[in-house]
């Protein structure tokens, strides 16, 4: 498949390999064509699709495909900008993309143009925002500050210390001199 992808897309595809799995990165304009080409090339099983919040300027939309005969895997990716996160819907190529695109729309705000029913899937009616974006403010963090520190010494209670209690069932004088 690697040779076929290079022959079809040339410099427009960036290929990498990790743990025996091929990853193909394309621009948004080649997204649907890449999925259709992979399907025609034997990658007929659509496994999943999601987005990755990749600050500061884009989301990566990722789809995982499988060739059920050879058991080869193909990870496909493209990047859409924060300012206008849009891609054409893959439902016409893989019907299984339907709910994955709805979830990605709801959780990240990526719009899939041409999707037959791009409506919320998981969140309650009237929910505002996209909770898997890194800039989404968690209400619990607003109500109560996070007690942990990112780096030693950053919290309000000085430097981190080890737990001073013993595990359950250990006598209080065990392991101490005196």
C-alpha cells in the first residue's frame, strides 16, 4: 500500500511507520480520496475516527482502517485549523464513520460537511462547548482549585512530600528503631 499511496499522491502524502503500522498524513483536500483509495485497496474495515486537539493552531482528525484479509492496518490523518475545523464527511465511503463523526463533532467541534445527521450524540440537550478541547474550562476547576502542582514547589503548600501513613495492617512500631 505504501508504494500505491506514493504513486497516487506523490509529495502530497507523508508516510511513516511505527510498530509495523503505516500512517498516511494528507491535506484536508485529499482526505476523502485517501479513505476511498484505501478502501479500494483492501482496507475495508473502518475501525474508528476521532480528533486530537493539537494546539495552538489545529486539530488532527485520525481514522484507523484495517485490511481484514492481510490484517494490515492503516492510520490516516489530516489537520484542520481551529478557526474553521471542517472536513467532508466519510459516511459515503464508510457507513461506520457516522457515529464517530457525530462524537467528534460534539466533543471537539469539527464539522463534517455532508454528514446525513450531524447532531449531538452523547451530551445532554443544551450542553454548551466541546469538552475534549484543551481550552474547555471544567466547571469543577472553577468551583474548587486543583490541589496538585505541575512542578515541584508550584503549589501553595511548599514542596511535595511522601505519604506519612503506613499501609493497612502494618503495626505502627514496625520497622522503627527504638
